[in-house]
C-alpha cells in the first residue's frame, strides 16, 4: 500500500513544468532529479553556488570543490554557472526560483512547515538555507512520509516543532497521497494505490477535503 | 608599488589578535582555507568570534581551531556537518556560544557589512524562533525581520588564482562565501593556489576585485580536509 520513496519523487518530478528553476533539499527531494520525464528541461540550483547542477559523478571525476548543499559530489551541466553566496540567496530570496522541494518533520493545516529542529535538549540546532527557501521561492513542495518512523502524525493542526516558515507549503507528496494546501484547506489531489480517503484521514490530524 | 603578496602563511596571519572577529570562507571543505586556519592555530589568538557557514569536520581545519579552545563564539547556519564532532561536544557542554543564522541571512549580513549597510529587513525566519526578540516591520502587508550587517577584523579566504593587486578567481563551488567575506573585513587574507602577473586574469572574469584584498599568500598544494579526516589526522598533530 502507498508509494515508495522513489514513487514519491517520481510524482513530484512529473509535476515540474518545463523550463523550471528548482532547488532540491537533502534526502528524498534529491531523488526528484532522477525522474524528470524526457523532453522536460529543468535547471537545478544548489545553494552553495551552482545553477545547472548535474548528476553524481563516478569516482574518477570527483572534485572536492564541486559539491551540493548536502556536501555530496555533483557535476555541472554544459551551460552551468557558479556564483557566490549572496548571489545564490538573491536567487532564492528574490523570488527567482520556481520550485523548492523540501523534507518535513511536520506540516500544519495552514501550510506551516517545521523541518529544522526537534527542539529537544542537547540537539544541535542547524537551519542552513531552509528558512530562506520557504520565504523566497514561489512554490514550496514537501516530500515526506505521511507518518513519522515512531508513528507520529506529520500532517497536524499546529506544528509542535519550531517553525521553518508560516503558511508557506503549497503541496505535500507523501507515501499515501498528494495534498494541495490553499486558503480552502487541505485538498486531496491523488490517493496512492490501496489507500482510501478514510484511511488517509485517520493518518492526518486536520480535516481533509476529498 | 602595490604588492599584496606576503612570503608565508604564518606572516599572513601574524597580527590576528585575541578577541578578534574572523570570517572564514568555505562551505564544508570546499573553499575552506585550511593552511591559514592552521597558522592561526599556531599563532594561538583566542576568544575569537568566528563567522563561517559550518564548524568543520574531524580534528583539522576549523574544527581544530575550535578544539584548541580559540573560539568563544560561532556565527553560522549549519553547525553539524557530517563528521562534525568537536563543536557539538563543546556546545552541549556549554563551552562555546552559537549564533544560529539562516544561511541566506548570513550571506546578506556579510554582504551588507561589506557594503556599508548597517541593517536590512528580510522575510527569512519571520514567525520562527530565530526571529525572537528581533525588530520587525511590515512592508506592503508582509512582515520582515531586521538583521544587522556583520563586519570582521579579519577574513580568511581560499581562492584559485590571484595577482599582486589582490584580484581573485575561484574554483567551482569553492567560491561560496569567499567573495563577500573579502569585502567585509578590515584585513582580508587570501591563500591562492596560483599567483599570476597583473593582466593575466582577464578583467572580465575577475570575481573579487583587488581593492577588497589586503594580503595574498601562495599555497600551491592545499591540503584536502576530507582526506586529512579520512586519515584521522589532527592539528596540531
């Protein structure tokens, strides 16, 4: 029942319009790049200063000075460009990127996102570029398991974890469904195979619209 | 005659003083000026406030500077990189301060500092704990938080090619914070893999104009942090 991580990434990839500039977060969002349909041209931005990020290189072609935001080795496509951090975040904060795909700890019914800290004592807080991405990118998509590994709902009325941003998530791709978030509420766009609306509602704290 | 080239990395950092604010370039190991950091460890200046995106990995470079108890406070966006052990331990023990800043706000604070802009408003971090206690203002119906520009006493930056005027180019994603940090310090100190004659860098491709740079030292074969970490090396050894 439900979608695998790869299928979740495929679902998001199929929704990216041709010609989009896209920033992919660390984790499942990174898989999106592998599943963009043929004939669609997407330019990937990585916050550490590269527009036109290409696939992971083989070992012989690694460069420790060519990495992505997750500090993994990447390549640059023909037509790529490098820039410094203030320019990179001008792209992010100035509204120049079309889509940001992020992971989540919690998403609330009005589109609040918590994805940077559990707020637990002893945890080392680290935010990176997440708050800038959600504040500045036109469309914010979240890819996440619908329920956490320890069985806690991730789609909630109000986020208990510290917020990354308020009212900024436009769409959630979970292993159970694709859900659009708007002023009307949480609308289910597609259910994963074998998932009923009633089951999805049981796994979600806010009231969903069928 | 203008000649910003200095003879050694030790000489380049020889006036970094106790209590200084030091910007250190790099995103992870890409662009981290590891030789300059090691000479700063040799020098021993302490009570430093360090502005850098991360806190280093293993027991070399920035992590070693922290481990050597020279850093009183870190201003950064992501203090726990893979392989980062030194900072988390000291932070949990309450022995180092952390000012956590969203990465774009960090970049803009440095850019603003370099441009003589004391403060600015941004939507990043509004309604989050990182905006707590900060002044906010509404523009066109949206709330923004005020953030201050940062200036440093010193910036330590790694580049690819430099000339004696201090004109710089960088290599791939090692550019990251380097160009903005060069603008924001009283004294900007750069390690360059290649030194060329003035004019050899096409003026159209200069990334950091030499006016922002005070000292350049030639480090032809810089160490790779990830290789030192994989070999479990420490500094000082």
